């Protein structure tokens, strides 16, 4: 689970720990509806207007991604990573 309080961020990055594993699969599940200021960017795309329970797959460990909470409320997501 990822809890991101207002003002917190995860800077843009890749996941180097997944580069050497076979068949990595990553999922992000949103645990609440989108709120203004809850920002997730990957591969130059910003995801917004999501609903609680929406699930996104992004399995390339070299995709640059990051998130920031400039909203009023805490942002909660579930991150799942699997590999062979």
C-alpha cells in the first residue's frame, strides 16, 4: 500500500530492481476516486479521473513514472509487482 500525504511526492524514476527479472508485471489500483491534486505520471501520460478500484497495468520497468499529492487529502494506492 502507498500512502501519500498532501505535499509528498515520489520523483520521476524507473524501477532498476526489475530490469534483471524475467517478465515483470506491475499493477496500480486506486483505492479512492480521483481528487484534484492527486497526480500520477508515467511515460509522459498523466492519469486522472480514475475511480476507486480502477486497475492499471504497466509492466515495462524502464517506464519513467512518479506521483505527487498537491491535493487536500491523503492519496492511497495499492502497488502489486510480480515476476517469474
